[in-house]
């Protein structure tokens, strides 16, 4: 996939990942509120490869990522997998 935009959403995750871009080229995640309080695994935003297509040239900015559980074990607000290339991360 390419040119994907996730913008101005209030996301309540129950599965463990608020927003995931798998193998997306030129994706943008911006101005979102991501609540991870009810999630099991905890990645607010995750970029990774999919079917040998790396997440490339993606932008992530102006997001609020929240986990209200006390002692949030394993919480990662934003995770780039090793295959992610040329990602821009600002003001999260």
C-alpha cells in the first residue's frame, strides 16, 4: 500500500496496537489520540514490513499516545521494526 493517511481519530485499542502500518510507503499518522489503557500488548503506533515490503518514507507527528494502567509493563508508544526506513517522527 502507499499514500495512507490516518488523521484526527480517537482510537481505543483492545488488541494491543493502536495504529499499525505494515509495508506502507509514504504513510502519514497525524493528529490522533490513541488510548492503550484497555490493550493487552502495548504498541501505540507500530511500523513494520509486510510480505518483504518495508515501511518506507512514513511520517508520524502530533499524536497523543496514552496508557492509563498503573505499572504499564511493556508499553511502547511508538515502535519502528528493524526493516523500517526513512521514517519521520515529530512532536508526539
